[in-house]
């Protein structure tokens, strides 16, 4: 599904080139649940951004479903955002002015889904994540865990092939975190490819593969394999 | 999707009431003022265009030239024969010709008697040329009757109440004669947007009689009191007719006025006097001749008001842009998220521009409210009945939609492009800070706002200074406590006795009569010859004449600089003595006032000698420079009685005069005016300009301050952590306030630097229009700039002091 070949990311400052990512080769198959780990500043988020088309690599090739991403137009990229990729953020990033219902509905609006079908789809999501009672509340009225549940619902309502999560449990306590991770595992079993970034070994355990980054270089892949 | 945009826009408004208020109220105020001004501009531009033939009607004005080709006098009126002669010579080109003659008769119907100032005699074709609506009577015949009279609806009410006026007779006292008119028609009141208004139209027939019959009437080229209008064929360029006018003038005036020029070449009539054609619809804004039926406006004022409208709107838009970008940090996450979900840049631009259009529409609703509330006050002030009528007036609807779109697009464009350009990867990371570029852009906006406000304040101060200067300038005579009253037959025929009687009152210091009194225009003049270098020479400059009685100079405290005053004991002074002003002496070419004394002087038909020279004084308003004047004593054309009143006895003298006038001018209501007031009234349009500048600069500065307030609150919020750290490190409250104020102060100083030359230049242009002008007052720039700084300080002080006194523990605690 995803192939990264010799991906570099660097920032040029005066006469110095600071590398964020160095020579990353990575292959992600459909149905993978990958955890990217590493210390602060290792380049985890940057890698995730590049995978999600939010940032461009400085060098190297990136194929998404065999299509070269480095050649994609803005339009194609936002098409992929609409239909193939879902995001979950550490800070949830729900829109405070919209209700739970409206937040979940928003991706469908950009995909121009008909009103009736939209209603059905959102209702299904609310049902699935057990938040029907909360649908008319605004995000600030929810707990962090509940907000992240809404975040996940919003991310997958478009049935994406790939779910990118940047420290999805970073702001949650352990019970809530486990709930979210179980949700991820379930989604993964349904066929969604997941790539998550996390600090927590425990959360990493939910994945089936671990990529360890240090100073922009992959140091280990899947230390638990042996 | 649209619903989603609107939902989010409204919830954003509700969530930040302060911000929404500043934004919407600021915009509404700007739009409201803009709409008010546009209503006025639209009114100004609509003058006389309600006539079906408006583009085919021209007015004939008459000008006279000095020998060097300079216009010495240009009247909006012409002599009575010109109309019929033009019609006769250009048959086929001129389809209709109508003349108007304005007089102020005393009208009487039963016990209702009033002096009417809007009474016109006119030719019967008036209703064919102009589109004034007749309600009753036959427009084509009403004025063909020699006693025909057409009255307007409001005059019907005034004289007849509920009676049917058709066929009733109205008695008119005109110049001592009594005439009977019969009401032959009723018409609607003349629309406000007409370059002249009238209440009565009467048949021209009696006028012909005043002038001594048709033949004399058609010979009278000296009575230039007839406003003459011509109807030209469809699509005909009036310039083509204008080209044929010189030949026309030569044809009809040749024998009378041709004389030899300096180089011996014969000078034709058209070198001395000409007729000019003006399109009807241009009169109100482009015509400011020496005589007009009513004072007109100037296109420059329309431009000035239009520019102010635009400026105010821009200031309001700037507020909007400023606050939206300042708040952008809060919307950044939304933008990033929408992009991640699949929004492209264009759809985000649409969303934000859409939001600002919604904002503009909301503001428009408030603006309309503001307009409706302010219209009565404004109408009262400018003496018009402007109204906002969106359901029927499509032009207004068009303008309003234009304003909304302008505001929506201009105000929304920057935030839209700015916000939609955010990189989702950065904003979603949470480490987002508004960049320096946008900081600079906002500064530019604040500077623009303040520059406009400062320029307006400066202009206001200068207009008022000039006004004050004109009101208080020493005019060269004493204008105080002089009442002017209308003359009557009784007074002129028995003047000396009546003067003695009036002087018997202890409050009356002096009495004299004159053809014109200071504050009037100098419109009368005749041909002049004077003794220069020992022989009589033609004087080719216009010297205006004033017919006075012996005490005129004393009444007005006009100083003699050479020679003597008129002497009542010398009979010859009443027939062959002249007094000139210094300008006249200089124009004729005498070297000093003393040299002028005893020189031979011929004026019109009168031959005599110069007996005295008076100092130059401002007879006319200070728009005009001092013209050459000759004073003499004949008893014809006397129109005014001037009464010099002792200080503090105004009341009793006025009631005494009222008694006297009741017997001297029986039947007429008692009217009077004071020379001082008449002078002040001549500066009404400047006064109005000054008030408007004052009002608009107030609005501009309020809107700008509102914006600055909002902006200051956001910047202080952004720096709240910095302030906390500084306080922990030992900064005092005043140091913090200073820190937060310096940046804005610098911006206002930049605004001053930009506004000063602009205001200087435009006011310099404006002052050019006055013959007597103030020096550009430097202090006005200081005051305008200083007040802007003070206002800016006051505005931001609330925010900065609040930020400075906050306990750093609160601002430094991180969530």
C-alpha cells in the first residue's frame, strides 16, 4: 500500500543543513497496524505528516497505492484526503463551534454525500461508538476521552483505507487510552491500515509492527519480532 | 455544506460577542454613513433629470467681456428679446423657448395676504418643455390667458384651504400696481431636485406691459433678468448651436455696441457680450454664475462627499480585516482540520469570503436602522427630504448590494487568503504563531485608518479657521447693527422727511437708502469714460455702480481717503458728482486717490467729476476680491433702507420700525435683515462643509478607535505570557504599559506623517477658492495629530493596564 524509498527531510539554515529524516525506507502493507516510536525530536510526527500528504519530503520517493505522491497535484491530494486517509490527533482538534453530530458529519460534506445518506452514516457512527446521547453537545462539554472518540468517529466515517494517528492517547488517562486502542484494533481487524505515533510501550503493544526512530533514522523495526 | 458554513459563522459570532459587536457595529456605522452620503450624492446628481426632455433643454446665460477678453460679468439670466430672437433665427433647431421672470409680489385672496418670493412669470409653452405635472386645468392654454395663473398644491392649501381654487381671482401688488390673476391651473409642487423652485407661474403678458409694450420689450437688452430656456431636437448637440451664437449676437447688437478697439480694428458685439448655452442637468452642479435663480451646488462637493463615503467604508473594512486576521490563530485549527479532511484552498477562500459577506449583510441591516434613525436629523440639517426607499428605488437597491459586495469582498479577501494558506501540519501541531508578515500588514491597516481620520480632523479645523476668519475679518466698514428694510414708493418720494422722522427715535443713529447694500452682489454697471492724461478715455473695465443717498458712507462707517463726501447742500452733487473706491482709481490708471479728485468722469448718461475716493472695503462676500465701485446719488433703483441702530436698543428700534413700516409700506408684512447676518449667511456652504467634516471625522475616529481597541486586546492577549515573565523579573506596571503602548504610538505617528501632506495639499486647493484666505495654520496639524495620539492612547490604555496589573501567577500557569 505504501512504499517509501530513501526519504529525506531537512531544513536548510544558512550554511547548515539540519536533517529531520534520513534515508527512510518503509513498506506498509494493507491491513498493517504500525506503531512509530522514538524519543522527542526523532522525526515521528514529520514522518506521519509526510505519510498523510501534509508535508513533502525533501528527497526520495513515496508511492501510495502505487501512485507517486511526490508528483500529485493539490487537487489529487485533497481527493485522497477525502476518501482514503483519516486523521486522529493528540489534541482531538474538534471544531468547538460545531456539535458532536456536526463534527462527525463534516468530512461527508466535503465528499458531497447526499443529506439522507449522510444522516444514516452519522447515525451509524454515533451508534457504533455509543455516543448517541451526546450528539447535540459541543466538544468543550465532553471529557477528553469522549472527545477523542468523536475524533476517531470523524476520522473513519469516510471509511478510509489508512488511519493516521499522532499520539492519539497522549492526552488521555490509561482507561480511556485502552478504550481507544481497542477501537483501533477492531478497526484494524475490519481491514483499515493504521499507523500511529506514540511514546507509550503499552499502546505500541496493540500494533503488529513497531518502527523505532532515532534522530531521523530507523534504528529498529519490530523489536518484538524475535 | 452552505448550512455548515453559516452555522459555524453564526456560532462564531455568538461565541465572541465583544468581537462580533466591534466588527458588526463598526461595519454598520461605516455602511450607514456611506449610505447617507450616497443618498445625498444621488440626490445631487439627479437634479432636473425628471423632465422627459431633460437632455434636450439648455439655459441661455449672458456674459460680458473686458477688452482683454476676460469675463467681467456672467449672468445666468438674459435680456427679454434674446429668447424670441433665437427662436426666430434658428427655427427648426429650437423647438420651444420659455423665459422666467422672478418677482416678489404681495398676493391677496380674501383675508389671506402674503409676500411670495417664488413667483415667476413665464411663457405659456412652459408645460410643453418641462415635465411639471398639472393636476387641474389645461397645461397648453393656462398661461395663454393674459391673467392666467398656475398655483402649486401647497399654495392652494395656503390660500384657499378646502375651497376649489379654479377660476378664483388672486390680487397681486407688483411695484405699486395692482393686478388681477385668475387661477387657471393647479400643479404638483416642484420636486426638490430642481435647480429652482416656484409656487406660482403667471402669464408673461403683464410683464410686457411693465416694459412699455411689445416693441419696447423686444428692444430692452439691458434688463438681464429673464431665465431663458430652449428646447432642442432629439440627439442635437447644443455646441452646434453655440457655434452660431457669435454671428447671431453681431446680427442683432451690431449697431448699438460696435466700437473701435485699441488697434483701430472694429470690435464686434460678440467681443463685448455673448450668450452661452448650458445643459439643464448641468446647472445645479456646474453653474455658479453671478446671477442664479437659486444658489447652486458644486460638483467638487459631490466628489468630496463621495471620497469621504469611500474613506469611511474603507476604515470600516479595515477594522474587519484587522480583527479577523488577529483572531486567525483561533480559526487556524479549523482551517488545518478542514484541509486534512479534504477541503482545498479554494473552498476555504469561499467559506471565509462567504462569512464576511454574511457579516456585511448583517451589518447592512443595522446600517439601514442607523440610516432610518439619522435621516430626520440629516434632512433637517441639509434641508432636504432624502429617503431610503428600497422597495421602489432600484438604484438604491443596486447601490446597497454594491456596498455589501464591496465590503464582503474587500474585508473578506485578506483573511480568506491569509487563513486558507495555513499549513495543516504546523497549525495542528499546536505550536502555531501568527507570522511577522501578517503583523506588518495589520500595522499598515492601522496606519491607513488613522491617516484618514487625522486628515479629516485637519480639514475640519482648517475649514472652521477659514470660516472664523471670514466672519471676523475687518471688512473695511462697520457691518454691526445695521438693519436693512425694503423701500416703498412712499419712502423714495418723501425720503428726507421720513429720514428726519426715523432719526427722531433715540435708538437710531443714521438712516440712508441705496440700490444695493454690502453683502449683496455688485451686478449693476454701465459704460465708463474718465479723464486720463488730460483727455477722456474709454474705460474697458467694468465699474459697478451703487446708487445711494447722502448719508450712506456715514451709516456704514466707510472712510474717505481723499476728497469729500456728498454734500446735501450742493444740488450739483445729486447730478454730477461721483465717489470711487481705491480699486476703481487704480483700474482707471490714476496714480493716487488725490490725483483722482476733480477729474472728469462719465458714467452711463451722467457727466460730472470725481469728488471723493473711499478706501477699499469688502462689499461682497470674501469669496470675491474687491471690485471697482462708483457711488452716485440718483433716486432711481433705490431698493433698500439701511438703519444704523445704537448698541443695545435693537428690540425697541425694531418695534418702532415695524410701526413705521406699517404706514410707509401698507399691506406688506414687516421684513428686515441685518447686514452682519447676511454676510454670515454667505458662508453657509462652508459652514455646512465644516460641520460635515466634523461629523465624519468623529465617525471615522470612532470606527478607527474601535478597531484599535479590538486589535490591542488581541495583541496583549498574545503577549500575556511575556508580560508575566517580565513582571516576575521585576518590571513595573508603568513599564509594561509603556511597552505595550509604544508600538501603537509609532503607528499613529506614521499616520500623522502620511496624513499631513495630503491634508495640506487638498486644503491648499480649497483655500484657493477664496479671495481672502488664511495662512495654512500649522497648529491645526499639531492638534489633529495630537488628538489622534491621545485617542489611541486612551483606547489601548484599558487593555494594556489590565494586562499589566494581572497577577503573573495566573498568566504563567500552563494548562
